[in-house]
C-alpha cells in the first residue's frame, strides 16, 4: 500500500527493514522471508503502476530510453546468466531459494531503485533511510549489551562477549553496518559545515562502536584502513602520500613475512590461522573445479574431500570475496564480479573528475566493503546482497547527475 502511493517510500521501507529476512515463513507452499515478499511486491507495483510493463525494452541499444545504460546492462545481464548456470551446477530447492535471494530479487530491487530515485532530494531520502537502519540496529545492540536479549552461549560469558543485535552471529551485524559507518564518516569529514552535519559523526561513531562490541576485527580494520588511505590521498596530505604508502607497504611485508602460511591448527589458533587454512583447502578444491567452482550453495559438500581438520567445521563460504564468488559462480562469475569492481572504479573516477562532494564518502564506503570482504562474506546473505545493489545504484545515479550532489 505504501509503495503504491509512493514507490520511493516503498524503497525506503525495504532499506530500513533489511534485517527482516530473518522473518521466514511459507507463502502458499514456497519458503520465503518478509524481505523477499517486500521486494517482489515493490517490483510488481512498479511494473503495474503507470503500465510500465508495456514499456519494457530488452534492447541494449544506446538510443533506447534505459536508465541502466552502457556497460552496467551487459555486466548485470551476464551476471544473472552466470548465476543461473551456477544454480544448475548444483540444483536443489535450497540453492534455488538462495539464487532468488542473492541475485534475482536484488537485481529486481536495483531496477526499481534506479528508475524511481530521481534527483538530489530522493538521494537525501535514501541517506535518511540508511541512517534509520543504522540507528535502530544500534539501539537493539545496546539493549542486548545490557540485557540477555538474543544472546547465544557462544557469544556470551564465559566466552568473549560479542554483540549480534537481531542477528544470529556477530559478523552479520558488522558486515551490514561497517560500510554505513564509513559512508557517514566521509559525509562528516568532507562536509563544509561540520557542526551542522554533526549527526553524521554521531552515526559513524555508532557504526564503529558496533564493530568494536561485535568484536569484528575485519570491520574495525576495514574502516580504519579506509579512513587512513583517504587521508593520505586527500589534498592536505597528498605530498606525503607516496612516502606514507611505501612505509605502509613495508610494514605489511614485514608482518606477512612473520606469518605461518601453513599453520598447524589447534584450539588456540587465531581466526587468521583458520582463514589461511580454509583458503588453502579452497584453492586445492578449485584447482580440480577451476571453471565451474562448487556451484551455488555447493561449497561445503565440494570441500569435504579436501578438508583436513576434522574438529573444525566447514564454513558456508571461503571468507574471501574473490574466493566466495569463484566457488559459487565459477571462474566466469568471478570475472564478471571483477569487471563490476572495475566499472565501479570508473564511476568513482567520473565522480572525482566532476569534483562532486560525494566522491570521498562513496570511496570510503566501497573500500570498507571490499577490505572487509577480503576476510569475510559481505555479499552472500539476503540483506547484504540488497545492500550491495543499493550501494551500486546510489553510486551509479550520482555519476549520472550534471551537478554536484550535496547531502
């Protein structure tokens, strides 16, 4: 009803309620979630309203009136095709549900987003919705911190206390909020009137607090490294940038040289040791499944013959953004994902060329997402897949505007 009156309100409601994928049930005979139903309803309303279904044009001709112009049409079309091939590689009813939630429905949402978000005022509304999302997640997490709400034994005393918010594990909270914390950090740091925009700083601090209290080292490092790199590249520090980057690279090399890349795992092993072990096993598995990977939702079964540590569980994904896509979508899916990253780089370059004020906030957001993804899974979850396309749609729209977008 809300979406029918105003599509933008429907988009905003989905953004604020991204975690409602946790509300799962059967619709008729099909298992689904509240988030999925909202996206499908929004898409249907968008098609029916103003008889948009009669205007559908699958032509990739530049002269046609497509909001998704140029390379993005090809990349997303190819990605959808490759995701179908990955689904057929390991077809089950479960993998079909994941394909809907991770690819089909987020792309449906992107279409509505790009066609319905028009002008700077609408972009400001999207920012407000992202603020509301982070705010209510912070409130839930703080309530959890001082009560026993939604605490699982593994994340509470006598173990290390880690906040999960409404989710079932801590990283689910930090993966959703870390890019938002980086975005709001950039909006405050690069705003001209910092006092007037103090609310961005408050929200950024909330996001960092969530990363700390969920004990997500990946999120903390991703936010910190992104902020550090942006400060290096900013005009004030630009002349020192090369020297600082060299020192940073040297430090990384020294740290890496002390790491054991063939760790013998035990109960005292660090999460980084476990990650290295998992990546090595995944690499061995992929050497035998180079082209197709494991198929959608097939990673755990595919890795079993290569898994050497019996007491250690096989995770759902390899916990590295590139290995995640390679195992799930095969080498073609990985290639298209890398192409999407290159395309995003071109969009950000275009925004930088126009000297738009949103360049640094968007760069901070994407760099945090990518860096965190080197050690985690920032896409293969219902809300995170939709968040990816929100960020993609937002960046794409900013790059198409003819004047600066000041938020």
